[in-house]
């Protein structure tokens, strides 16, 4: 039955803000209720990114994904044809981006 394979409740809150002229914070909080027909528990997820614009062409970011728990199952292999079960793990990393393109004038 398809209705048991879809979450009954889901919501998301997102915030993107500039803390200072060259420092930004993005936060995404979401909730997905259980998928009863697929035996997948509900979960809440929190992703965050702290971004520092070091220079106009260089950006450093500290990113965290699925910060509320070590891991969670999003769906099972049996739910979809030719798919793998998807277990999402907590992930934290540092990203550096350098833009080699032409400088844009404002």
C-alpha cells in the first residue's frame, strides 16, 4: 500500500544569515516521520555550514551534515527496484573554494 511507504509528516526549517560582512551561517533542520510500510524509523536531521569569505576569490567552509545522530536509514533496498539501502551517516568536513573566473563588478 503506497500510503504506508510515504511519510505522514515532514517539515523543514532553513536559515541563511550573514553574521558579519565576510562570515555566513546556513542551517537546515528537517523532520521525516516513519515509513511504516518500509520499516524505516522517522528521523530529524540538522545540516549546518559556516562560511568565511577570506578574499573575494577564496572561500573556506566548515560543513556538518546529519549532526543529530551517528546515522539513520532513509529507505530500504526492498522499497525500490534496482536501488541500494540508503544509510546516511554524520559527516563533518572543511571545504576550500578558489574562483579562477573573471571578477564581477557590482
